[in-house]
C-alpha cells in the first residue's frame, strides 16, 4: 500500500512538473518571438512577421 501511494505521488508530481515547465517554456518562447519579429503589423524592427508569399503588384 505504501509503495503504490509513493509511486502515485511521484507520478503525479512529475506530471504537474512537466505541465508547469511546458507552460513556462511556451510563454517564454512566445514572448521571444514577439520581441524578435515584432507584433505582426510591420511597425517594429522594420518588418514584422516574415511572409513566404510574395506580394503581387
């Protein structure tokens, strides 16, 4: 009984830890993308988001 409770708590802790780590990493990654590329409207850092489709003139 003690062994199964210990394993359950260990697995629950790992799951919560991985979840929190993933949330933190995604927020850091998103903020780094915004700071590098700008907010997407082309007003910051001279261009905004990179677009793979050329504009037709």
